[in-house]
C-alpha cells in the first residue's frame, strides 16, 4: 500500500524537518510494499519499522553499511558469536566480514547464515545482498516480526490490549535510543493513520 499525500505531508514536517528527498520516499515505499506483501495490517508495527529504519540508516531510508564496517567489534574481525564475549569462534571461510548492513544493521556470521537460510538467499557468501532494498526489507520485516534478531518480535509490544512504543526497541538492540526511536515511530504512525499515538 503506497503512502498517501497526507502521509508524506505529515512526516515531511515532523520526521524530515520540512524536506524529504525522492530517495527517502523510494525507501519508504519499498518498506510499505514489503510490509503489505507480508500481510502486516497493524499500522503501529509498520510505523515502528519505519522509525527504526530512520534511526538505523541515519535518516536516509535506504539500506546502509555500518559506519566503520565493524571496526573495534569482534564481528568486524572474522569472529563468530560463539558462546558470547570471551568465547568467540574464529572463522576463515567465507572470506567475508559480517558487519552491519541493511535497514536494521544485520551483524554476526550466525545471523547472516540463519536469515539467509530463512529467506533462501546466500547472505553468508554474499553479505552485500543485505544492501539490496527488497532483500533488506524482508530481513527487517521477518527479523522484527518473527523475533529473529533477539528472540522477541513486535507482537509482544503491539497487540489488541496495548502498545509499548518504548520497549519495542528490545526486538533490535536492548533499550539503546529507545525513546528517540519511539518518537520517530509515533510520527510515522500519525502519518499513516492520522491518529496521535
């Protein structure tokens, strides 16, 4: 379902501070279409995805490489997650680094492997595929709705009884910047529905 004029008028003034680029619109449209294709009808979930992408991609609304490409992190140095800090497992093949890429900054060998298998895309040998907007959107949507990133999905935070805009950040990265992202998401929700969250 493409965004309406009212949707773009609302988010242009709130999220995008008065000016929105065609590339930003293109990214939003890819996400809206992918969410509709995935059968997501709860506009709170769609809005939260858009707010997350706005934050994770520095406002571009396009899939990006992690700034620094993993420098200073074990996933930027050919280590698997293993059993956690102090128990990382080195690897030599594929000759790739699994730093953050995409709409939600997919990281770690194991995550590229699991989501690649889930989507039937060879992300392990070709991690750059996570930067293709259609693939990036599928990674984000399945990761956020099926709990593939942290074990918990959007359904825990948005259901018939409540909407927890703040703690929904836990589906991606603990409570890192949770209030900021909740704010973006609420602006997107107002654009999508005309309703204040």
